[in-house]
C-alpha cells in the first residue's frame, strides 16, 4: 500500500457533525473514494466475523475499537478500491489510532478536514436521524461526545500544530457547508 503512495484526507468532527453527508458530496465532485471507518466496522459486524461481537459492544458504548482492527479494514478497502485518493471518515479517533496508522501504512494525510459543530446541533441531528443505528440513543450519544472531546480532539490539535487542519463551520445548512468544503478541494491556481 505504501508503494502506491495514495493521497489521504482525514475527515474528522464530532458525532453528527456531517462527515458522511459531506463526504458523499465530495466524492461526486472530486473523485475520491469515501472510506468511513464506522461503516467498515458496522459491515464487519454484519458479516459475522469473529470480531463482530466485540466491535458491536464497543460501538454501543461509544468506545474506540482497537486500532489494529480498524486499520486492517481500511487497508483492505484501500487496496480493493483500485483508486489512489481517499477520504478517510471518522478515523483516526485517538492518538494511538493516528500513530499506529502512520507506522503501519507509512501514510501521512494530505490535510485534515475538520467539521466543527456545537454539541446541541449534533445531538439534535443524531436523535432525528432514524437510520436504526444502535448508537443513536441519548445515553450512547453522550458517551460518544465525551470520547470525542477527550480522545479525538487531541488528534485534531496535533494536526493543527502541523498546519494541516482545514476547519469548516458545520453548523450551517448542508449546501452552505459544502460551499466551504469545495473551496478547500479546489486547486488554488485554477
Ligand atoms: N445532517 C448532516 N449535515 C447537516 C447539516 N449541515 N444540517 C442539518 N443536518 C445535517 O449526519 C448526521 C445527521 O445529520 C444525518 O441525518 C444528516 O442528514 C444530518 P452524518 O453526515 O451522518 O454525520 P457524521 O458526522 O457522519 O455522524 P456519525 O454519527 O456517522 O459520526 P460518528 O463519528 O459518531 O460515527 P462513526 O460511524 O464514525 O463511528 C461510530 C462508532 O464506531 C464510534 O463511536 C466508535 O465506537 C466506532 N469507531 C471506532 O471505534 N473507530 C473508528 O475508527 C471509527 C468508528
Ligand atoms: Mg458517519
């Protein structure tokens, strides 16, 4: 995978900040592959893999699945895609995820897209999503927020210190958020 030198953008932001929604729009316009770590983990549960029960329990508690599991799924999806440009959505979620991904894949992100959104907006969105996600109940949502603040924000701070974060105001309507996203993905010399 390292030999292929793929271009990777990490798409980060709290639960319900709009990562998946905006990634779908980026894919249509900018020809990236969208890899949602959460979607890959949920597919792994459905496939009945030996890790399925462990993953399911962690997601129900809003906890972060061990990085070797997530990284294996990401690597496999990248290799199978045949593409060389990826949006990695919802990963890395803690410092250990970040360091392990770098060590295993030798990939450094091109930049990090950070959807910044107040908790009250995210909570409202998640409670009205109605897609049957087992973690979209108020108890789990609170746990997800806590993990985001304690473990995931430090990853964003790490990349901020490296000048790699493109921060987007994600509290606006979907189309307005996408206008700001487009600016980030449009080459500056065009
Ligand atoms: N919506 C979106 N944008 C809107 C806007 N601008 N205005 C109004 N509404 C908007 O959006 C959520 C909802 O809001 C939708 O109904 C949408 O229409 C609306 P969505 O785009 O789905 O937001 P997203 O940020 O993708 O929210 P998601 O719930 O997927 O974020 P999480 O980070 O919580 O979930 P994820 O799937 O990444 O992870 C789930 C769990 O998996 C984690 O808690 C963890 O337990 C586990 N996990 C790991 O352990 N490791 C990983 O690497 C990844 C996940
Ligand atoms: Mg998502």
